C-alpha cells in the first residue's frame, strides 16, 4: 500500500512524503521544495515517488502493521527532521 503526506502550508518549506508498506517495513521517500520555488503538490509527489521506486529512501521503519494513522505519525516526524536537516535521502 502506498501513502502520501504533505507538510502544512504554514511551514516555510513544503515537504512531500511518500511511504510504501511491504513485508513489515514502511519505506519512506521525501521531496523538499526550495524557499524560492512555488510548491506544486503533483511535482513533489512525483519526485518523492521516483525516489521511492529508485530505492533512494529517507528511512525504512519496521512495523507490525501500518494504517493511515501510523503513516501520518511517521510522516510528521520525517517532515520535522527534513525541515531541520534539509537532507532528503
């Protein structure tokens, strides 16, 4: 199952997070929009999905089960880390 999450418009830098849950592991890929750029959800999603499928992961989280609530919790943590460190993989 593939999940998507986008940071809040109130954030200075917008971040797109895409996750895929398979065989007990939630794989997370990220795209970060520059302060200079206009955030385009479709473009951020496409970049993050491309990184996911090329296995350029931000992180991989082992989980017994993953639902939307669990994904959103992980995605919010990832957004905070990426905003602080500026690293996307």
